[in-house]
C-alpha cells in the first residue's frame, strides 16, 4: 500500500519537504479532544526492500502525518522484517497498528486469528493483479519457456508482482532466482515494458494498472506485446489491529478519520504521497479474498499453524 521501493534519494527528500511545508500542525479531525498516547505502528519490511532505514522513516512521514491530521493520533513507525513477526508484535501489543500487504495479512491472520482489518488502502484497481508479459513475436508460449531467460521486474512494482513471478517459477520446479538466467530491475514498469519491446529482456512482470496505462500511453508498443498469464485477485493492503488491544472508541476514531482523508485536499495529497487512491472501510468480501489468496499462495513456511495462545476470531 505504501511504496515498496524508495526510488532515488532525491524523490524521498522531496516528499519529506512537501510534507513539512504543506502540513504544519493545524486543527485535526479530533480538535478539542486530548491526543491518546503515541501509537506504535508496525510496517512489514517487504514494503521497503533494499531501502536504508533513515530513508524509510522519511518516506513514512506522509502516513504519520495522515494519522495526526485525520485521527488526531500521534504515532511512531517501526519496521518488522516479515509478516509473522509483525503479526506476533501486533498480537502481543508491542505495536497497536500494523501495515501489511493484503496477502501477508492473510498469512498473519491464519497464524494469529485475533488480528482484525481496520481499513484497506486501495489503488485505481481495488483488487490487485499481476501480469506476465512477453513479446507477441517471441518464442515464449508458457511459463516453462522462461527457464534460462531474462525477466524484468521493475523497482516500482508492488510486492504481489514479485510473489506472482516467484510462484510461477516454483510451479516449474525452482524459485525464480534459480529458474531464470537474470532478473533485472529497471526503475519503472514503463521501462520494463519498453525493454521488452526492444528485446533487452524476454519477459516482464507488471501490475494491472501499469499494463493498462502502457496501453493508453504507448499503443504502438503495446500492440507488440501480449499478456501470457494474469494472476488471481490479490486483496488490497490493510492497516490492522488486534482485537481487545485498542478500545472501540479509538478504533472508530482512527477508522473514521482515515476513511475521510480524501474529502480534504490536504488529506488527498498525503494519500498521493503514499501511492494510495483512498483509504476505505473493509469491504464485505475481504475475508473471502483473504481466504482465496492464502489458498492459492500459501505462506512460505510449509505449515503455518495457528498460535494456540491466540483466541479464535469473534463471529
């Protein structure tokens, strides 16, 4: 839901500068009420692969400011290396909120059933998809044909694209690192598709929005490409909490504040900085999406068992 790549350092510093300049302390959504104690907010580390910790904290400033502006809540963000450790921290009360990719929350909730989705963060597509794209005139007819080939996965791709590619390769018997000759990371998905058109790579994995945008912006190049395989629907990213760890008034306050962010220009600008179109209430079918994605893409561990100390979810 947040940018899973830092991009150039200058871009991060520009975002920080904008956040400071545009969003100085002012009246919050909870004006007149005392701020609760600063919340610890955990963020799964896969959202910021290969990004230095200081830059990560800078890139998280818009989300920190969003919580303050919309819900009147001060916060401190901490990175957790993987979904399981973040889920345990949330269950144990070491963090009060946690930001997950949707599929990682599905895995975490399997192990810790007391975890609850608070809000979801949506992009232009409310359900996420990844596409494996090849050249229309090439000789790649199936995933098996990717063995020993060079594939582009851009730095701006979201994590579900990486998972999709790796599971495609694992379906052929090997992880992507062993199955492919080379996995390259251009800075943008547009560049990855351009490289596919010019023959620099033999396949590319992009998200659905990037694929559709490329068709609109570069129709002649788009006509030279074809989608070899489209992923299943991935659930959108989520901000989660643990049942019983936050009082209901605080839960409502944060949920209502974040959902209303796009109703103000300041809130929408902060959402844009986080690469989020909107923060919305959890849809009625979200549980089904989580179950489906966890079945098709089981967690990395061979057997993720529910924590015996965790209470079952409430009906």
